[in-house]
């Protein structure tokens, strides 16, 4: 079986596809200084784009791990998440509080999807 890697550099690939499954690297917002709602929208848009690169879409997400810099953002993030996930396609999901790579980043999301 072939392993496909997309948007790869020396350190990592943004997407790896193997055996009909796409693994996305953790996605962070484009604007670290934006509010939580905007950061969440940016991360979800990045996920949409990368899933398309892999030949799949958000209706096929199997699992999502959401990292929040502070759990006080949980409700605000969920409002954007719930509007984004297609009806009847909610993946298995975990949400945790974590120190992220830059203190201005409020959210990072990693997903695994069927292709």
C-alpha cells in the first residue's frame, strides 16, 4: 500500500493518507491575535481545505482531538464546531486543555478521516 504525503517539509506533513484514512496534523489559526470564534473558524477552514487535498471532506471525519489553551473557551468553540459538523456526521471527539506552541493560540484541532 502506498503512503501519500501532502504539504510536506523536513519536519512534518500536513496530511498523510494510508489505507483509505487521512491523518491531519494539528491545525492552528492563521491569525494568532484573533478572538476565539475567529480562530476556530480559521482552523475549521484549514481542515476543510486539507481534507479536500486528501480527497475527502468533513462528513467523513472519524475522530477529532481539540486542544484549547483554556477550557473557558469550550462553549464558544462548540458553537462554531456544532455549526460546522454536518448533521448526523459527528465524529468521536476529545477536548483537552493544553499549553499550545504560542501563547496567543487559543485552539488546535487534529482530525482523522476516511477517504
